[in-house]
């Protein structure tokens, strides 16, 4: 017990010795005078206590002025934390360091005089000193901690001495009245969010010594009108100038290799910018929302264009994507409503989702021969687009890729599967060719791919097409008869529903699945070349009182099959799709048996000695 008591007394003595190096006196007028030598670190975080409270903390509301006398070597961490009525500080030349949080939240502080021996100002030292209008940082200072002057909203100007080599993170962020800042040649880096939301900052000169501009460094500096980024800078951080809505002119030096995502996002006054040849990628959102940007030159050094890179650049008129670029990100040019033409280089393999969505004035698109994928909604609602050539390299057209392209008149898709609703409601589209390439890729036509394309009259399907999706050509009511190739194995639900001009239907032997309502409201002249009837449902065809032509020897099977048996079944079909006609070249007379014949090089139907064409009209 005596030993424990001795240890406790020893701790108290040691503690008092530390504080014995500092003496303090608070006068009736609120002046706190500090004398002595080494000031300890005090409690400086309202969540975590480190050390003890400063001995004057109980009188903090009475403190109006602080005088640090000669001999004191430092101001400890949290020494004058949250003295709400403090207005001025005088620091003697003997002080060499100002600790972290030393004057944090001293909101009435207006004047600070630093001695010429101060070498370091700690993190958040003057954080949220909202009344501070000016401070002179002496040449002796070599280090200013992160957030040192953050939220000093009354600070109008500050001079950074030549002794400083780095401007820390958030150091002046939210200094909303700061109008000018001079960065000396000694500085090599500008930290993250260093001047974020300095909304009245009008000009800034970045010297040739600076090598990097940090993330969000000048984000939200609405008053900034021009920026010159010198040749010494190699990287511009994420959101570095984001939402600098007054920024008109930017010059980027030739050493910049990396421009971070959203670097100039929301710079709505920016009219032009030159990207140097040193840049290899244009990041996500980099110029998104630059609504006054009229032109952009993408250099040959760039290999990728990121997501939403130019989204909302509504005045951008033309874009040439060079051969060096391999991918165009999703939403890359989304909402560029002034864009009229796009040339995509021969190295681009992927066009991302919604890359050119809502580019309503886009009339001309040239795709390079390396494009393999056109992403979902890539050209969605490009209402001015009248034509586009899909190269043979394209193997996939994403869902809704050209949906609502109401000016598109024809499309030829050599070798690509077509996604769901890919050309949905392209209402003036009249001619469609799919799968006519010599390539071996299996081509699938997705659900509703051409639904409500009410002007389509001509459809050509090549031998690479294997599947026609649900409602693929739903309500294409002007679609004329065409050949379904013998590569097709599946015809989806409502695939040709309401195609009332599709009066002659020939189903190849390759088809094993026919969906419900597949040919609802189509013509009633049906030829099925399958030897075994496919399973169908009531409604697959509108009515079963038309003619069904089947191959010789198959009539009995169809007469026994549900719903097929409701047709008038004729065992006279010819499998012309496989290259065999089996129809004799004969003359018709009243003694000829009913059937289908090749007469004078034309297939006709004979009924009761009379000849009819395939539309059922008498010859």
C-alpha cells in the first residue's frame, strides 16, 4: 500500500514539473499571458482525451486576448481549443511550433501575429477561425499541417512563404472569402482539397515547380476564370477543378500524364480545352457537364475514354476519336444534344452503355472496323440519326442500343446478335438485313428487337440467324413476306404478332420451337417443312381455317397434332430452302389435281383446276 501511494505521489510531482515550465495569468480585461518555456500538449479532441485539459480551460469564455511571452518555445496541441471570445493573439519570436488544434474553433479570432521563429503550424491549428481576416506567415515556417486554416471563411488573402515546399490537404478549403493566393516557386505539390470551395478565388498562378495538383484541389472555386497548369505538372487529381462554374480558359502543360476523373466536371463556362499528347486516358466524368464546351481535340496518345467523360456537353458539335483509342466508356457522350457527327477510330473495340444516348442532333456516325460490341442504349434516342454502317467486326448490339432512333431508315447487321429492344420504335425503318455475313457466329435476334417498327416492309435474314426472340417484330404491320432461313431453330412468343401484311409464312424444318401468338394476325397461307409438327398453342396463328402445306407423307401427323389439325392440310409442300424443289414444270388444266406446282418458273397453287398465286389471287 505504501509503495502504491509513493508511485501515485511520484506521478503527481512529475505532472506538476511539466506544468511548472508554463505559468499563466488572466487579467480582468480578458488578457491571458503565458510565460515559461516548454508548453505541454493538452486535451485536443472532443472525442478522445490526450493529456489533460489546459489549466486555463475553466476560464476559456473570459479569454479575449492571448500574449505568448518571450521564452516560450512552443504552443501545445489543443492549448486554446474553442476559446469562443478570443479576438487576438501575439506570439513571441521564441516560439518555434504551433501544435495541432491549438486555436481550433476560436470563431471570434480576427488577428494573429506570428513570430519569426515559427517553423511549423500543426494540423487544424486555426480550423474554423471564422473571424480571421488576415495572417502573415513568416519565412521561417517550413511546414503547415492539413486543414490548418480550413473554414476560415473571413480570410481574404494570404501569402505563402518561399520556405514552404508542400501545400497540405484541405489547408485553405472553405475559405469562402479568399480572393487571391500566391503560390511560391518552392512548392512542388498542392494537396487534396487544398482550396476547395474558395468560392471567391478569382485567380491562381501555379508555378513551374509544382508537379502534382491533388484531388479536389480547387473544386467549387466558382469565381476562378482561368487556370494555367505549367509543364512541370505531371498529374491533375480527381475532381481537381470540379464545379468551377466560372472557369472559361484552361491551359494544360505538356507533361501532364494523368487527369483524374471528374477533374473539370461541371465547369459549365469552359468553351475549349487542349489535351496534351502526354495524356494516355480521359477519365470518368472528366468534362461531364461542361455545357459550353464547343470543341475538343483528343490526341493520338489517348487509349481510353472513360464513363461520362463528356456527358452533358450539349454544345459539343463534332468529335473524332483517334485510332489510338480502344474503348469508349458508358455515358461517354450522353446528352451531347449539339453533337452532329462522330468518327470512331479503327482501334475501338467497345462502345459503352449509353455512350451517345440522347445525342438528338447526331446525323452521322462512322464506326471503325475493330468495333466488336455496341453497348446497351449506346445510341438510344438519337432521333436525328438516319443511317449507320455496322461493320462485320461487330458481334453484339446491346439492349435498346438504337431504341427510339426515329430517323433511321435502313439497317444492315452483318454478323451481330441483336439485343432486346435494340431498334424498338424506329418508326421510319423500312429495310432490315441481319446475318448476311460469311462469318460463322450464331446470330440471335432479341426480344422486341424491332417491335413497333411500323414502316418495315423488307426483312432479309441470313443463314447465321438461329433464334428470333419474343415480340421481335411485334406490330410491324407493313412487313411483307420474307424467307425464314433453315438456320433458325426458335421463333419466340408474339415474334410476328400483328404483322398483318405477312400473308405467306414458310417455317423451315430447322424450327423446333414456335411460341404462343408467334404469328397472331398474320396471313393464313402457311407452309411447314418440319416432318414432325412442333408443339403450338391456341393463338399461335390467328385462325386455323387457312391452308397448311406440309411435305409429302406428313399430312397424317399434322391431322393428329393439336391446333395444326384445324388447318386445311395439303400434302404438297416443297422444301425449296434445302435446295430441292420436287415440283414439276407443267401446264395447268382442268384435269390437274389440286396442289402446288412450278409453272413457267413460278410457284402457283391449283384448286379445282384453277391457278392461284401465293396470295390466293387467281392468275
